[in-house]
C-alpha cells in the first residue's frame, strides 16, 4: 500500500438540507449504532463525484440515492473546497484505502417536499444501498458535535458557510 501522504483526495460533495424551520437533515449511519463510540454516528448526506459529473449534479444525485429526496431547491454553494484526512485505520481498509481523505464541495438546499418523501431504509426505490438507519432535523450549530471527530473541522466550516441560513 502507498504511504498515506502520497495518496490523493477523493472528490466528494456534501449536502446541507434545510427545512422551513431552518434546521438541517442528519442521518444516523447504518450500522454505526453498534460501534463502540456511537456518540458520533450522525452526518449530513455526502458522496463521491462520478467521472465527468459536475459537483451540483453529484449533490442532487447523492441526496436522492441516500434519502430518496428530490423536492429541493438550491440555496447556494459553499465558496471553497473543504478537506479532511481519514484516520490511518480507515486508509488501510478496503476501497477507501486508495485515498488519504476527501475533498468536498458543500451545497445548501431547501427541502420543498413532504416528509413522507424521505426514505432511508430502502432509498431510491431500492436501487442504492442503505446508508442511514434513521434521521432527524437538527440545529446546524449542533452538527459538529455529532459527526465523527476526523470530520469535525469540515462541519465547523460548513456551519460558518451556512450559519446565516440557520438564523
């Protein structure tokens, strides 16, 4: 395996989905509640950018694949790419071991649909694997305390980028 420092970042998107009360959608990672430290099992939707895909297209696709949500309107894009490194034990595991971390474009969307649209157990009509085992709306400012520690700085930057939307 290549040294971690020589590995590239994986291009990804992150989705900060606001409801009409200005709270954001967070999902409880599938299987994460069984982990030893299950205090950090919540996150906003995120995922990789496919070859030839624009980040905005990837964000809309990933949101649907993970949550079945289609009824959204774009509010804005965060101004910069945000980076985080994987811990060594993650780099050594599986497919993700090809990358030292992730480089993310974050988008803020407004949820325009009915909550009955949200389906995380059988997302995208069963065409994609389950990512979450539950979900809730949460104050944006609380999300950095709910995410795994190695992603916390990115979530702090997301809070800064979209704090005015949560007001």
